[in-house]
C-alpha cells in the first residue's frame, strides 16, 4: 500500500515538473525552448562532439581491458594492479557473495552471453595478482 502511494506521489511530482518544463513560460519562452536554444549553439555542439569522442575512447579502452580479462584471465600491464596490490590491503568481498573473506585467492567466474558479461564472485586484489602470476 505504501509503495503504491509513494509511486503515485512520484508520478504526480513528475507530471507537474513536465508541465512546468514544457508549458509555463519563463520570460518569453518555456524552459524547454530555453534549453533547446542553448543546446543548438555551436559551443554546445562542439562540447557534445568532444564528449562523444572521449566516451568512445573510454569505452574502447574498457572493452579492450575486459576482453583481456575474459579471454586470458589477466589484466594488461598498464592497469597498475600489481602496484596497488602491494600498497593497498586486500579488501574482503561483500558478504552477500558468500565467499570466504579471509581467502586471498577468492575465485571469479566470468561468463559471456549475448554480448553481456556476468560476474558471479568478486576476488580480492591480491587474489587477482596471484592468479595472473600463476598463468
């Protein structure tokens, strides 16, 4: 019952915000018109293009690093994992994963299905380094 009331309240507030955004004029224009005019400036378009390029670079690098972990079970050399493993204490995995928090070599299971990646356990940082050294 409480969830339904909270959902109804959230929907009501969202509808009011949408009404104000699209139909209530602030000056001569609505907030939607102001936002649209700002977003179509050359500076905003340039910013959007730069953000898209930066996002593609980050996504490509992340994809490459995950591909190495999935196919070979090791991280690339430039990931800095070994230096962090030496300097940081190993953090235990979350208790809901059901792994032994004192086990430095907690295992990780990675499955790839339909382009998605599923991780069933979180290893400690030292466990990852030890696994990489064993291979």
